[in-house]
C-alpha cells in the first residue's frame, strides 16, 4: 500500500508511539482488504463508549491512548451507558456511573466531542455527498452511506479511533464506486404506514440479504425517520451498510439493476415480522429512540400524549443536542406530565436496563433485535401510536 511521506512518518513513530500504533493498525487493515492507499477523512464516529460494552479492559485501553494522543478531525462519540447528567433518574448504580464517567473523561482528553449519540447527522456532524468519513455505529453508517451518499465502511471501535488520531483510513470497500452497486432488488408490495413498518421491513430484508446491498422499488415516500428506522434494522438483522431506494436516495439513479435477483416484501412478510419480533405481553416500560429520536419524533410523541397520562412509563432516548432543543420549546414538560422522560446520551441497548426491567416495548426493529440478547428483555414491538394508546 502506498503511503505519503507524512503517513510514513506517522508509521515510523515521528509523531509519537500512539500515532505509530494507530497507523500500524490502519496499514494492517488496508493490507487485509488490498487497499492501494490511505485517504483523508472529514469526520469520525467512535463506538465502544458504554462501560457495559467495553468494561475495565476498554477503559484501561482508552486511558492509555489519552495520555498522548489527540484527534485530528471532527470526532463524535456513540451513546454511553447512561444519561451523563441524570443517571440517578435512570436507576444507574454509582460504580457503573463512576466507570462510565472515566471513559468519557478519556475521550474528552483526546479532543473528541462528547456527543454520545448514534445519530451524529442530527447533532452537528453532517457529512456531504461523496465525502469520505470513518464512522462505526451500524445505523449511522447505513444512514450516511444511503441517505446522505457519504462514504464509509462500518469501522470497529479501534479502527475508527485510529482514523480520528491519524486523519486517514484505508481506501477500500464502500469508499470505492464499484463496491456501491446493488446486489438484489426488493419489490415493496406492502403499504408502509409508520416508521415501525419500515423497521419491520428492514429487519426482514436484513435477514434475507445479509451484508449485500438492496435496491428498493415501490416505496412512494420515506421521511428521514423512516429511512433511519429502515437502515438501522437492516444493519442489525443483517450487516447492511448501504441501501438504495428508487427515486429517494441520491445514488439510486447512478447504479445498475440489470439482471439482479428479486425479493418481494408484502403484507404477509410484514405481519410475519411483527409476529416474530413480539416476544412479550405486558411491558414494564416503553422506550423510543433506537436510533436516537429526532426532534420531529419527540414533537410527534408530545402531540400524542398531550393532556393524557400513559398507562406505562416511557423514555425517549436522544442526543444531548436534541434534548436541549426539546427543553427550550417545552416538550420535556409535556412529556413529563404524561409519564415520560427524555433521556440523553444513551439508549436501551447499551444501558444496563436488564437490572431495571424484564419486558420493554419498542417501535424499533434494531432494538427488538438486540434487546433479548444484550439486555435479557422480552419485547413488545408496535408503532409509536399503538404503544402510547395501548
């Protein structure tokens, strides 16, 4: 792999031992995937933030890196294991909170933005079309590639951190035009009425196509939140990092679909998916925001619950940036009065909710996929409207 003189200096240790380690990791990654060169990245999103996910070993690794290294490009963080300001309200214990705070402090020392969100594009890190980035959270990768048309592979926590510290990533995979072509056509016959319908379709198609790239036909319209839900579910049930939607996503008109295999998604497949994802009956709590809720979703929830008291308590997980806007326009007050809370910095998957609840209701295909394994939860999977009315 060709390295520029500056990259050679990084590799040889002229910018310090940590930078050398990070460049070494990227060179090995590039060698594995036959990358011809490194490319600069405009931004990075780092995963491996929750103490629940990385434990003491991860904390020790990050504190070691933070002694010497600083990031070179705009770098955002994935969700932590708790609301960083109101963790007691979540029922998080002090020892967990102490360790999580230490992880955040290590990232802060590196110059990383403590965004703690899986939707960086809604919180101040919005790449442009065809821009090269190095993001790691699966739903954020899907959204950036598919809806925005930026270019990123699904980075692991260490490779994303290495890209942040060096400013480079190997040029392979979805950074290349030829690897962004679709592999299968999905003919959508079902009527998709809610974001949860899009999530259910994503869950089904992810299982079918695995890591291949689907091309959707028959979707008449898709809001940002629908696209977010679709991509997140496909990334969870399969490993889909890029999808195209005819007439909607920016690269759909640039790709070829001649001779591709076809899959149909109709009413039967939609019902089958809802039935499969519902494993519980009576939820202890309803949690929205996987991926993190947009301001538009919080507005919708506030309208649905205004003047009511819900039968079950509910949380809305979102970024700190979106929560602050919601507070400024009084949405938090309406939601609190209805029995809910806006929770920032974390989500139901990476927080230790298994210590708090047994059955969680969600409108997210991604959450419905991960909660049984990661959080030992039974799941109620329904639309936002049905969950708040039921």
